[in-house]
């Protein structure tokens, strides 16, 4: 059975996407409420450009209690 060193598998959180930042493979950014992982070195390519980025998680819809969970009916 093959052995995998989990210490070699990691993502690097880079925060909010910035078009002026050079991103490397496995860098992760947030953009419009979703998160994306870089799959090809990239500078200036929006996270929605699928040749450079894959979706990691997609923003869901706001619930009925508003964006911060506060009950707006009262």
C-alpha cells in the first residue's frame, strides 16, 4: 500500500483576491463570497477563469433571517 505524507498536502490561504498578486498552485482566495484554489500560476486572472482556478466552495443564499442571522420580522 502506498504511503502519503499528509504534511505535503496543504493549501495556502491568501485572503481576498487581488489582481496585482502573483498566485501559486494551491493558493486559496475568496472572491464574491466563494473560495477558489489556484491550479496554475496566475497574476491578474479572476478566480472565475477555470484554466487557472477551481471552485473550492460556493457562496450559499441568504437565509430568511437576514445575512447575519438576526430575525428581521420584529
